[in-house]
C-alpha cells in the first residue's frame, strides 16, 4: 500500500477488504491544473485512492475519497482515476465499490471537474446491469455527486455524520436543518428511499462484505453459489401458525436463515432482499401489508429489475388485498403498479410465487401471478385468491338481500371464486401446499427451473 493509503480513506479500504489484498492503481497521480496557484498545493492521489482487492476471495474494484486533500473536492484527475477503475471493472467483470467522502466539485478546475462528473456518470451507466455497483457514503455527498449513489445498485450510509443531498437542507424553501435534516441517513433511508442500509462504519463494511458474497460478479457469472449445509427438506413448522411477517417467512425458508434485506426502512409494506436456497442466491419480494403503496410497488420493481439483469431467480410471497387509500398513494399508484407489473412480466429469470394469504384483485395479478409469467405458483392451504373479499362481493351482487342470504352467498362465492382450490382448478395455482413445506417446494422449483431459457420479442428496450 502507498503512503496515501494510511489516510482515513485508505483505512476504510483496509477495513472492507480481505487482509493485505488491496493493490493500489494510480497512486502517483496528482492534480495537473495550475489555475489559481494550484501547482503550489499538495494533492496526493488527487484525493481518491483507487485499486482492487478481494472480499472473501471475490475480486472487487474500490475507490475511496480522501477528505483531507483539498477538503475532499473532485477534480479532473480525481474523476479520471474513478472512470479508469470502471473501465478495468468492465473488462474483467467485477463489482465496483465507491467509498464516498467528498465536499463537491473543485472550483479551481470548474469545467474540467464538471466534465469529470459527466465521465463518471457515463461509466456508471455503461456498467449498469453488467457489474454490480455499490456506494457507501461516509462524509459529504452533495450536489452532482449525489447522482453517483443514485446510479449505483446499492447504497450504504453512515448514520451519524454522513450527508447525502442535491440541495442542502437550508437551501430548500421553507426548511432549515433543525426542522428537517433532509441530508441525514434517517431521511434518505426512510423518506427518500435512496439508502439500503444506514449504520455505523463497522456495520457497513460487514454488510457490504455479506452482500458481495451473495451477488454474482457480473451479468454472465453464475457462480453466486455456496455449498448448502442446511437440510433441503427442512420443515418450517411455525410458518402457518405465527402472525404473518414477510421477513420472518423469508429468513425461515432460507439456508441457515440468511436474509439480506434491501431498503428495510423504506416502504415497509413491501419487503425485498436476498436469500439462499440450496446454496443459490435468490431475490425475494414479499408483501408485508395487505394494502400496497406506490412506494412499495416502486421499491419492488427496481429490485426485480436488478435481479433480472444479473440472472438472479425471483421469489415472491403474495399477501395483498388492494391498495392503500390515501392521497399520497393515489398520486402515484397507477404508474408504480405499472412499473411493478412490467418488472415481473419482463423478467426472464426463473420466477416462483407463493400465495401465503390473501390475493385479491389487480394487486394480486401484478404480484408475479401466473398471468404475468410466473413459472410456478404455490398457495398455502387456506389462501384466498379472487376478485375481492367474499363478503364484499356478496354485498355488491345481492345488495338488497338480508343478513342470512348475504352470509350464504358469501360462503358460496368463497368456495367458487375466492379460494386456492378454485384457482388451482383453473390452472392459476400449480400446487396447494402446507406452509411448513414451503422451503422444500421452492427449492425444488428453482432446481427444476435452473436451465430455463425464454425468448422475447426483438426490441431495443421497453419504455415503462
């Protein structure tokens, strides 16, 4: 390691990677601008350490910004080092991890620095869907630099000192930082949905390491496996008896209960994350509330698109009766549900759906139903699948009937049009299973689907 790597930026790299695995690239690069007497200032590594190393034996490329150099500003050569790192990552097919701590653009280099921003954006765009991109914000990440974690696949944020913003809190009309700290990890994780994990530095490094071991190195890699020591036929005895909880279901059926949840603090009606089934990484999207929000639908759609891009199979756990009825949801729900529908329908990876409770109306259809191309659909015994709650359907169809008649008609509707049995008879459900057997059924389905190939109409890309 170069002497530059002994800075805080270098120590962060050491904390992230396997011991003694980091190899620095471009350690001798410095700023080349001479405007405003820049030549008189020391700019070791031009404020960013770049190189490669391994995480649990997996090759990764890393850049770490050094806030001690010119207050952590980004200039021309700083940007070139990052873009060259991306070029190397694309050639070799390995993830890029950015450790961000930067005060913003270097005013002395102005247009050269702005061009550098654009070159970073371009490389991130080219890398999107080819290699995983992870950003971790430890200090300031403001203005144009906020686009960098936005273009990444996963964003981590230190929960006490880090700042992520386009406009600083005090620059927002009618706001100041004590009223709403919109640059804080709490706001970005809970309200903006821009952050997957907010934690202290040590926890961030541990979680990034876990994530890297779950992800493929690139979009053509099928090596995101590890040997499974868990019983493939393990019975999850309490799944059907405990109160419904999507995180609990996913962790229960996963090998060794591994579950990496993404955006856990945002849109809690929808749970997304990675589990392992027979050693294989599977992306999961699960309803955690019977009323779906626009934020939840958008969160799931983006996650499914990532999984499809990197050939990660998708498991959905469906338990939904409709949409949240409030003005915030109503403003965005139609488009958000269109995105969710598109994401499931457009994905060509193996897709398995488990209906674990209610599955009503168009919300059910959009949750990886057979109509959208789910390869296998299972329903727990007692699951309800149909247009709406049978009691509500009876009231609509027999508006003038007495209570006894409504009860009779609701029971008939439940049996004929709102049960897992009725859906299975029509081919919309492949098997009705006991909740405790969920693990072995989904493992079997994904094993069967391992060689799935599916062609689609020839087009450049969709527009949803």
